[in-house]
C-alpha cells in the first residue's frame, strides 16, 4: 500500500522513476517497441489521472495534503533514488516527450546512453565517499550538469586529498559552493600553501578558500561578499583586520580592560552564547571597521574551532590574576534579584541581593563549583590554539589598578601602536573600576507620568527611566549622552557614596519629569529614602564578604578541593612562570597556597590523587 509519509515511496511514484523502470523492465524482459511505447503512454496517462484526483481531494480535504518530502524521516535515503538508473532514464524520456517538436525523439538514443554513463559516474562517487548526505545530494541535483562537466577535475581533487578527511568534510559540507566556484577552489587546493599550512599539519579546520585572496578587495570573491554564516561553514579564518589578541578569564578585570580599550578607540568583537555567533560577530566587525581592531576572548569555555580560525600573525595580550583572589571575587559575587523597579516597591525590596544558589549570604561551597568548572583556570589551554602569535604580553590585574593602570597603557600603546592615553584621561585610568557599589548597580527606576485627567499614573504612556549607576559603568555601557540628575534630586551631599553615584536620564525624559511636578516630588522623596537604605545595605553586604584568608582556610580544611585546585592551576602557573616569572612571585595568596600544599601534602600532588 502506498505510504505518503515515506519519501522513498513518493520518489518511486514520480513519473520519471516509473517511466525509467518500465524501460529497464523492457531491456531485461524484451518485447516489441510498440508494446513499450504503449506501456509508457499508459503510465503517463495513469500518473496524470492520479495527480488530478489528488489535487481535487486536497481542495475538499486540505488536511489530507501530503507532508513535504523534507519532513519525511527517510528523506536523505529518498534523494539517492533520484540517482537510480530508472529515475535518470525517466528524466530523459520526459525531456524527449516535451521537446518532440524540436527533434527530441531523434536524440533519445544518445541521451539514453549519456544517462547510463552519468549513472555510472554517480554510482562511483557514492561508492567511494561515505560523506554523501542530503545536503550534498541536493547540491548534485541542483548542479548536476556542472558537476558532470567538471567531474574528471573534481575526481582528481578528491583523490589527491582522500587521506585528508577534514578538507573532504568541508568540501562535501559546502558541496553547492564547491561546484559553483570550482575553478577558484581547485586552484587553492592544489597550491603548496594549502599543503604546508593545512594538509601537512593535519589542521582540523582547513579553509575552503585562499585566505590571502579573501583579504584582497580587488579579488572577485573576498571577505566583503561572503556572508559570515557561510564563512563559518567553510572554515574561513577571520578577516586579518585585527592588531592583537586579548585573552583573559573570569574575575580578572575584563570589564575594566574593555572600558580602557574603548577610551583609546580600540574596537573589539563582543561576546555571545555560541561559538558560531562569536565568530559571526567578530567577522562582521573586522570586515566593516576601519578602526584599530582586536580579537578579544573573555569566556571560559574552549571554543576550539573559533580559536583555530583566529590565525593572523599578531601579538597576544593576556590578563591574569592571583587565583586565590579570583576565587574570593567569584565567591562574593552578588546576583541582582531585581534590575528594574518603580516607586511602589520598597527600597529594601529593590536592593535585595542574592549570592550562590540564591542565598542571602555568600558560601564557601562555591569554591568547589568554581574549581570543578572546566577550563576556568586554564588560560594556557586556550593559548595553544593560537598558532601564529608573534609576541606575548602578560599583565596582572594589579597592572590595571590605580596609577599603574595609566602607566601600563602608556607602555602598551608604544609596543602595540594604539592611541597614546592623553593626560585628560588619566583620572579615569587611575580611578578604581571595581567600586564598593559595583555589584549592586546598575539599577533602573521606572516612572509613569501622572495622568492629567485623574491624577493617577498612566501606565500606557511611554515610561521614564532613571538609571542608577556609577561613572565607569556609565562609560562602559556607552551612556555618556544621558544626563545626571543628582543635583536636581539632592541639594547637598548627605551620604558617603553619593559622589560616586549617577542618576542618568534621557534629555527628553528629564524635561517630561521636571514638567510633572507631582511625579518629580514623589521621585525625589523616594530616592532620598533609597539612598539611606542603599548606604546601609553596602555596609551590611560588606560584612558578609569573604577574604582571601577565608578562601585559604577553606582550602586548608578541604584536601580534595585543594588537590583539585593545585592540578587545574598547573598549566596556567607553568605558562606564566615561563613568560613572566615575576607575576607568579607577586601573587601573595597563591604563594601562601603553594606553601600550604607543600606543608600538608609533602609537595606530592598528582592527578591520580583525584
């Protein structure tokens, strides 16, 4: 019984397949040509009848419409049936029938021979290469004649690289593009440059196109006319429009670094959730920007393919921090319970802070989780993927704090040729980014203008937003165009932290707020209460926080965590010692940790102990 949910059965029910099968039966079983033509005519007439009945049926009962072929579970297998001899012979017969008035019948014999030859070619390809999937089959169907025309050359390329699986996977994954741009790709895959850079090294992500040509805008095909999505699929290295690579880990100060990059007009790619999205963002930044660009990586996961595609010969800047300080910082990390609130919410509720597992206090149990987090402390494992680094600059977090911060960037600008920090930026550089209010801010106060008819808040009008933040966060979030209303709300400074805090608002919203005297007065009174609660909250939260010594004591009492930490730090510490011994020596708390390990574990900690 015919199954409309089977793609194979539906392809075999195509007119081409049925006509071709009749021809094969005739060849195998014999019979006169008159009988054959009669049989073919009957098949064609019956097929038209069935199609007519189907169209009439779904007009009355649309729910009986067959699912698309792509939706069928056996779709991939079904596509191969289009390369069966029966299907290919049937296509020849249909073409002859449609072009009989142009002499199609006279060409039929030669076209049948041609179809049989093409069938043998496809059978050979399917037999030899197991990478054939539905995408490749669709590519072959769409570009059949182009493929057959270039088959000897295509076969030659596939044979040459038959022992290099990564490039074969790339070719078959992008088979449509490979066929349509075969001349260009063939030239690249036959070059010594491809052999030396990719094949000889057994590179896991070989580029389908020549990177040198891609960077040349005079070439017909270059980075600017290849979409980022396709570039990722073809393993194209990122456009060589970045001046250095910046890499760091969590709780090392990357937000401060990004602010300083911004101030010095250093353009960077921002991050995203997936490796592919990160690549696409960087790709689009580098092809569009004419500024001083860098590739930055501040995430913990190893994104192997992306790292391999960052292959330009540039310096590497690495920002590190004493691992015990990192553990302290992350253990004390506040999770804001609320980010937006209005005047109806009590300030105490707006300023509720949560810690690990949404508890009211930080917990040293978080140390276990951090130590178990893959690659959190292993910068070295990321660096190994960047194969063409020309020079390595190791920075410690202390290098970007206070007066040392300004000096650090002055020195780096000379070595890396970016904009020299001007004197008027010095104050921003030397002011600590990590404020005591940092984790609790920014917050957004949402205001609803008063309805002029009934004096009630109008929730349907576009609300007014006041962002409660601090200066460096304002700069980091590109909020310089917003106006600070602190002086409008507070006639004098009543709180220790008041000078640090900004109340940012859009210019139009400020005018709306000032023109609504009732709402302004309510907001002013609310923010005065808010600031009292906020200052007390800062003192309260500060008492909850752990110190580096608390972390060390926890590690002293928990041997398994201590051993794990020692092991996960091994590669990063060895790498840092080789590149800048002074940095490790300056890590006060890590030195205490090493001393502790020697005392408690006799200096004999091995991965087997885990």
